């Protein structure tokens, strides 16, 4: 059953064994495990329910419907880093590229060493990765989904002598619509909307949508549910009060909204780590314009990645987006922008992703606003400059006429000569245009209350009955797309929680 | 029955199906999909703010021969006002004063006594471009926000897509039909490949 704003009374009371706040990569797999174990599960989702049959390529409709705050969210710092996260049933898995990489083994070894917990090491998490791989049909793409922007990246990497690897993506028979960021219109991408949520619903789980959770309900030192307000879809005002009482409460709102919700209750003791350790895997966009048609909007997003610079923590990938989104990001307008945009069919958009070398923090601001803060380091700036320079050089090698660079003081390059002295062009972090979608690490998991926010079951050290299941849990940066890691941890937490609730019932 | 055999046009084996397989829709959704969800109502705006917004729309959007009409300008205004509903409330409320501030930019930039909405389009565009390179970060951010709101709407309009030779719907429908055939066990054909369009990639 899916509930929406119209279904709630002015003061609605709901009950469940487990309430899960969030339906993305953290909430949905966990909910499926619990529902299939026979528990009464209620998902609470701030966004609406939008099935596959509703997805279209029009940004002005899709972005408001599917993304938090219409995609206007930013990380504070120098530079400001815009970020996007999903706000709909399926969460960010509905609007991401579907890239599915297991956590690198060196990272899992680091987690094991850091926490002293073999459960977080390669062997401990292996069964969960295998399940995610099966559940989301992780595989390389079919040839029929390949587009010209993919071919250019692959051929360009070959020409430059770089390692290019095909991406593993969570998809079944993806045919390359390139509409991933506006929702997959064929149902091929294994977002939780079409994988774990249907499984959970088949097992009896309910989903309360258009409902923003504002606080936890605490009684006798335990968390016994959540309270929030339904969002009127026409006015976007929060009106009806909805209270959900439960035996266990799982917060799976992502690395920004999860600490935001928990911080208002003064949680995160004794470590004081809640909201800290914020990671965002920033990236810089490089837009190349060719003298021939590429039609980058046809063919899968991120067929492969250039992984030649992984030791530096740098990845390249192509990642075409609709014209409305490209136009919104450009440094020009009016006629100069039209001169670029009417050549949309000749564009290739790529990203330079840089692994975090520092951490930020999520604070709770006034008016129920989460404030993520993050300051890139001189080392990051250096890696962005060299990464952008390499990618632009590759495009010129492939015949690009013009490359739009993410640097405020030099936006346009028309030949490799314009790539000289880029380190002098970026004099200040504000001279960089960055973007991100990978938010992680603000409620780290661990074995010691003085070092972490939650225990190995995902339960807050200082609030029994309250669990976290999302990218907040990561003890350190993982350097790859986080979806698989989040899902694996969610399955593990779900299994443990099901056991706990079963033994309590017995 | 989903295909399990090797696809003749693929270099990759098709993996086994996942526990849940979502079939593609028979007809891919167009604008305003009928999923029961409604877009928010446009944010109310006073006449002065609407005039300011119209002036900024005229400054930011390209002039003919790019697509342009009064109706298009009205649709962009409507789109921006709907979009404001999805922003955090504090930003949505702050947007109106920001538009008024930009409308009076000619005065505080000592470029004239008339508000921007009374300017010709080309000089208005130039003034807005100059503001985007301002040394003051808040001014740059204002332009960034307004540009994103207006231009994302302009470049999402049907006549603009037409002028750009961008036709996503037939392509998406073709892909949905292909996926349905693959799910039925039919192999992909050579004509199902996308491109290559570029000579250098053939």
C-alpha cells in the first residue's frame, strides 16, 4: 500500500514493527529483508511515488519531482559545491547513473583494521556484495546500449594510452536511453524503485510518501517512532501531522539528512562524531564540442571509466545530461549560450572525479535546513587541474573544436595551447566549478562508542531502538560510486535487526 | 521468457535475470505524465517582481533566430514560479527580492537610471554577463541562481528542442520497444545499435 498526502488525516497515527525513513539504497534493501522475514514494515518517504511509466526526459518536470529542493542543494565552502540527491520513492537510486562497483578491497581492509571488526572486512561483507550483485543484476552493458560519447571516451583513452574499463552497472537489459538522471523510462536500471521496494511491498510493506520526518519520538531512553508532516504537493507546505510508532526506527535519509535529523536530539554521544567525517567525492565537468554529430544523449551514461589515474584517486567518465541541465551550468547566456547549445548533438560531457583527501561536516541550520560544509585541499585543486587538463587534451586529440573548462578564469579552450598554465588560472578554490552526487560518512560505524556513532548493527550508541542504514555509515572514503556498498551494509543491518526483533518476540 | 543466450550484437553474455524484472511501458511518458502526481502551483508574485523576472528572462534568453515569442517568455516565467516551490522555503522567498535587486542593477552599477526590464535585450544581456564576473561573490551567486532557473526552462521547451534537432521521445520509445523484444527472448539486430554517427568512429 502506498499512502500519499491525500490519504492522511489531519492528525494521523500509524503503527509498524519497523519504520524506515528513506527508500533509497540504504532503506529499501533493509526493508525488503525485514518484510520478507515477516515483520510489519512501514517506509516513510519525503518525495512522491513515481513509477517507471511516469519518467520522461523533461528536466523542468523531473527535477522538481525527483530531486531534493529541485536540485538547488549546495555544500558550503570554497567553492560552493552543488549536489543532487533523490527525493522520491527509490531515493537517489532513481536519479543516479546506476554505476555498481564493489567497495575496493584495500578500503575494506582499512575498515577492518580501523574498527577491528572482521565483519566490515572483505570476507565479512562478501556474502552481502554477492546478494546485491544478484538482486540488482550488476553487469557490464550490452553492445546495443553503446553511444558515440561512450565510443569517443574509449577510443580517446586508447589513443592516450590510458586504462579504460567497462563499468559494471545495476541494470537488466539496459538499452541506453541515457535518461538515468530523470528516472529510467524502460525499467532497466535496478533502482530500488523496481527491485527492493516491489519485493518489500509483495511481502506486505507499506510506504507513506510525501511525508517529511521532523523528529524522533523518544520514550524511556528509547526511540519508539517518528513524527513528521505531510507535504501538500500543490503548495509544498507541510500541513498534516503524522505520527508513526514502532519497535525499531531506521534512519536512511542519506549522509546529509540523517545527521540533520539526529542532531536536533543532541545524539552522537560520546564520540561527538555525528555530522563529522563528511565525504563528498567531488567532480568537475568537462564539456567538449565536436565538429560532427555525436548525439551523446543517445547511449548509456558511463559505459566505462578511465581508471589509469586511480592511484591518484582520479577517475574520468562520460556522463551526458539533458539540454536543460547543461544550459543551467554554463558560464554564459543569451546568444553565446545559444551558439553552444544549438550544437547539443555535437557535445560530449565528462566528469573528473576526485577521491576525498579531507572531510567536512554537516551542521543543523535554522528553519530545518541541513548545512553541509566541506573545504577542498590544495592537493584536490592540483588533481582537478591535472585531471581536467588530461581530459581536455584527450578531447582535442579526438578532434574536439572547443572544450568548456570548469575554471572561472578560463572557461573556454579551443586548442591544447589554451591548456597551458592552468595552475595559474586557478588561483583560488572559488575559481573551480565542482559538483557532486556521492555524499558519505557522517554517522560512522564502529566498535568503540568513543570513535563512532553507531555500532556494527547500525544502532546508535546513545539511542537504543534507533538505527542508521545509508552512506553515513562509511568509516572512510571509498573512492567509487557508493550504491553497492550502501546496499551491502543495509542487507547486513537488516538481517541483524530481523534476528534481534525475532528473538525479542520469542 | 528473458533471453539467456549470447546476443549476436553483443560482446557480452546476458546475465541471469534479477528476482524482480520491471517491464518497459508500452508508451513512454511524455510531458505531464499521468501518474497522479501534480506539479506545484506557481509561486505567487507581485507585478513588480513579475516585470523584473520578465526583464531578466529577456536578457538571459537568446534572441531570434533562436526560438522566441511572448508565449515562450510566459511559459518560462510560469516554469520558474513553479520551480520556486521546490526550493527550500527560505530560498523561494528570497528569490523575489533578488529579482528586484537585479532589475535595479543598472542603477547600483551606475549604468543608467532605468530598471533592467526597460532595457533593450542585448545591452541587458551584456550587463547580466558583466554581473556574472563580479568580484563580489553574492552577486555572482545571484546570477548563477537566476540563470539556472531561467535557462533550464528555456532549454526544456518544445520549440527550442526542435530548433536544436533534439527529439528524445521517438528515441526513448524505440529503446523501450527494443527492451521489450529482448525480454521476450528476441535477439537484438544490427539496426538496434546506436550510431555510430561520426565518421571517425566507424
